[in-house]
């Protein structure tokens, strides 16, 4: 057969094919490539769907441990009948079908922000499509980012009027931000409640099987597991991630088989409870008490928000494979089997899950349940870390230490301060309540609040991002808003019975977030309204009226335009400044990731003899700001590339601009690393080179001591030199030469050490927020120099008092 194929190919080569035959062959090749690509895409999504089982579905997968017990507590103890069991299962089935399956899988997963999901992803989309952001540091250049995509063109009149109303009224934008922050705070509350709820519920199986073990003993074992869980967070989920998916997979298969066995063995008639008729019958019998019991029903969908929140780790297609075809059937059959068992064993409701497990499978299922509870807790803790990072990037949370535990997966991070705070709060909840029913009341309130907020934000996304009519958004809002509103009202009834914990936790974190955002916004507005006039700077001349010393001065500021007031304060109080000055602004933009080639915006301030430049480094709210030790080198190369580009493209030149603040150009870090403008050479960065790079004897001794104390921080030093190019413009060559000489002389980092205070005429509430709240947070969070990885030996701080 192989020889025949070769002969056929030779014949086809000797005789040119007809156009129709060639077209057919081309179509076949295209079809073959398309089929191969489809197979690769399907296999990739299947693999991601399998991996998502261990990260996303651990929480919702362990809910059968405690749902029926949470439903039939309190006043519903008087309705523990087989008909009530049928009605409870029907409620669980339709709740899982409508909210996780219909709402999240088919609608919400489509509202991703360049592959990222969660409450802040929706808010980011809204801020990009309408002027909803309260921090006015966005520029027109940000809209040119490749990740800054827009929806369809052509909004209806009602959409435009609603958009103008929200943009015009600052109170409406403030309310929107508070709603988003409330959703984030509820997710953090889940990070406190989920570990306590899941671990205590799984450990209750020991007490059911071992009579001599007291409730206190179960609590001690649960606390030991919780401490171990939080203590292992620093190692990162990637080290134990390969265990997660198999554990949850085995767990889901186990509960599916147990549920199927119980359905067949105890009461096959439970299948008829799939009809919503039993829901009507349930509420006719139970009345108001049945409505109160909805707080326990909603625990069956607790953790569904993780499908959207963890979207950045996977794809929407993988989620749409994993949940409908595997997780959903396993959960439905398990709840059906428990209901079938309970309909014949009413007395087993307090420990329904473990009592329904056959005796021969009891201990294996107990081990798998405990491991699955830990996995589910791990997922929500990781989600809490991600929420804190997003809030931090968007100026809504104090600066904290963020450790990236994986070099390959960007979303795997560890926040030490938050981790230990969560551990203390979780232990306090576990020891304080010691009852999963009370913890479940708080847990259900937090989960349903997040879902309700997601529904509200999705309605806005349908209008402003997808640019559909209001008539399409209203049915979505009404359908899911009413359903979730009923569940939320039931959860609010149980606020005195433990639900207040969610409110206290959320209020505490919400206060921290809002105070920090308010103080940051006031500080930014002060800088914006107290910028140094460019005419004053131009009046000083190229020397700025002072001695220009060798070196580069990097002036850090939050301003993306203009000259910050710390510069005039510095110039007024010190008699010298560096030959080259660069105003650096590190800011976050409302996109998840900024490509490296779009990171830097470089521009010029004042005419060329001043040697003053501006650099804006843009990061997305999920970007990694690692200290690779090459920020200075990339900055110098970017400025050199801009100088060369400016000579080729005169429209960038500031000398033609009446304000002498020229246009900014995007300088790709990938192109500057090739060394097209400057020749780059590397040499060991030891003590000798460190000393030779500075002309100050004091700085030499300090750097030498720093190198001795931190040998692990030694890097390779990058040297720049001009290429031999006789055709280069002399003015450009002189400017590049000055830049290289300044780099060799040393780099100094200048930052403002700010003290923010309220004006004397301010109200009492404003003084309380600024002078006490914001001041306390600034003193107890990481300093900006540490957060920006600025070397302490080269840092100069300028004291500033902001009266806001």
C-alpha cells in the first residue's frame, strides 16, 4: 500500500492537476488542519475541565455533608415527614438547575474580562465602557491597549440616557463602588467561614462512628486541621495541586454511586420529586417556616460563584464541560439518594449524609470527605488572596506583601498578612460557634449576597458592555433577582442566629477598603490640583537654577500628567539635582493584564537641554510586579529608544508643542532588549563594580556594606555604550551620551513621604476617616518604596503634608 501511494504521488507530480482538483486538495488540507486544531482544542478543554474539579468545585461538591441538616432545624423540625423531604429535594434540584447551571454556566461565564472573572472583572468592564471609576488617573492612551476591548457599536437611547445619568451623578458611582466592594468583602468572609464549615462538617463523621469521642474532641481535631491548612499556604497550591483534582473526582464519583444506591434501595419514587409540584406542596404545608428554611437550601449552591471567580485559571468552555456533564449529575443524584434514605429514616436527619453511607464504605468515604473539605477550603482561601490583590491594584486596599508561589501560573499567590488574619478569624468562628448550623447561617448569607451582586452587575454589563437594550436586561434581573432575593431574605432572617458574623466581617473589611480608597483619591486630587506650573520650571532654565550633579534622579509620583509638588519642594530645600530626571508613575489600569510590549509610555518634559523625561509603567489588576533587577536598565533603554524615535518622528518632539510637554510613545520592552539603540554588555555586579559606579566615598562604603550583608542580592551589572553610527544626529548622540554617563554615575530614587491630614474646616466624619482611619492604615501597611521594590540604599524621601 505504501508503494502504491508513492507511485500515485509521482504521477500527480508529473501531470499538473486541474484547477478543480487543486481546489479540492486545498480544501482537504484545510479540513485536515481544522480537524486537528479542533481535536487539540477539545483535548485541552477536557484537561482544563478535569483540573477545574480540584480548584473550583471542592466547595459546592462538599455541600451534601450539611444541607439537609441545615434545612430541617429550628421551626421545620415539626415538619419532618416524607412529603417535606420530597419538597426539600425538589427545592434543591431546581435551585441547582436555575442558578449554577442556567445563570452561571450559560450567561455569566460569557461576561469575562479577557479571560478573567469575578466581581472586580465586571466592575473593570463597566469602568472601561463608561466613566464609572472614581480615581481620575486614566488616560486616552490606556484605551489603545490591546486588552481594552469594547462592545458592539450602537447603543439605544435608553442605554445612553442611563449611562449619562450614572456618569453625571457622583453618588451613583460611589454606590456602585460600595456594591462592588461589598461583594469583595463577602468573598473574604467566605474565606473565613468556608474552612470552618467544611472541616467541622467532615470531622463530624468521627463523632457519629466513635461514641467515646466528645464534641470537644472533634473541635480540637478540626482546629488542628485548620491550623495546618493555613500554615501550608506559603508553599503555594501548585505543590499540592496535582492531588486536588483526583480527590474531588473520587469524591464526586463516590457520592454519585452512594446516591444511586440509596435511590434504588430505599425509595425509587423520589424521582417524581423532580417536578416543581412538590415545591408548591412543600410551601402549602410549611408556610412561613418553609420560607425560613430556604437559608439551608441555598447552602446547596454555596461555592457556585467560584466558577466565575476562578475563570482566569481555566476557560469558559472547560467550565461548561465540567459542571453540566459531571458535577451537576453527581450532586443531583446524591441529594436524591439522601432524600430517598431520609424519607424512610426520618430520625437520621441530624447526620443525614454519614448515616446514608453503607457501613462497608463508611471510613473510606470519611477520609475522602475530609480531604475534599480541605480542598474546598483551599480554593476559597486562594480566591480571597486574588480578591485582595485586585483590590490593592485598583487602590481599594492597603499595600500588603504579595508572594507569587508559581512562576508559570500567574494567579497563584500568597498574602501572609491576610493568611494569618483569616486563620485567627476562622479559629475564632469555629471555637465560638462550635455548630455548623450557626456557621451555615452566616455562610449562606455571604454566598447569596455575592450572587445577588453578580446578578445586578451582570444586568449593567448586558446594557453597557454587550450594549443590548434595557428590555433584555430587565428579564434577566427580574428572573434571577427575584429568586436570589427570596433566598437572601430568608438568610437575613437568620442574622440573629449566626448570620451577623458575615455582616460584621464584611463591614470591617468594607470600612478598611472604603477608607483607603477615599484617602487615596483625596491625596491624588491634592496632587492633581497642586502641580508645579510648567512656566515656573521653564523660567529656571536648563540648570533649574541649581547645580546639576552627575546621575539619574527617578521621581516617583502617582500623577500621570504634570509635575508633582514634591519636585518643587525638593528643589527649594536642596541646592543640587541630577543631570537626568525621570518622572516615574506606576499605575494600574482597568484590564487584567498589560502585555510587556505595551508596558512603558515614555515622553519628554520641557525642551531637550533640560534632560527631563516621563515614564508611565502600566500594570493590570492581575499583573505580577516582580523585581527582576532590570527596571533601571529597561527604563534607560526605553528612554534611549524614545530619543531615537523622536529624531525620526518629529511629531513626538516637545519643542513643537506650546506646553513643552510632548506626546508620549509606547516603547516595547521586547524591542529595547534587543539593544537596537544602545550596545549592551554585562559584567559581574560585585563590590568592586558597586564602588566604582559611585563617586561618593560615603555611598561607596554604604553600598559595600550592603553587598556584604546581602550577597544573594548581587546581580550582573549592565553597561551601555553608543554604537559607531556616523550618520547619527549630533544632538541625539549628545543626549544619549549624557544619558549613559548619568547611568554610570548612579541612580537615585526620590519619593514623597506623605502625611495626609484633614483641613481644620473639615467635618468631624472626614477628620475621623482621614486623621484616624487612613493615617492608621498608612502607618501599618507596607511602604510604597517596599511595594515598588526600590533599593533602600538609593532612596531619598521628601516630606510632604497633604491637607485634604
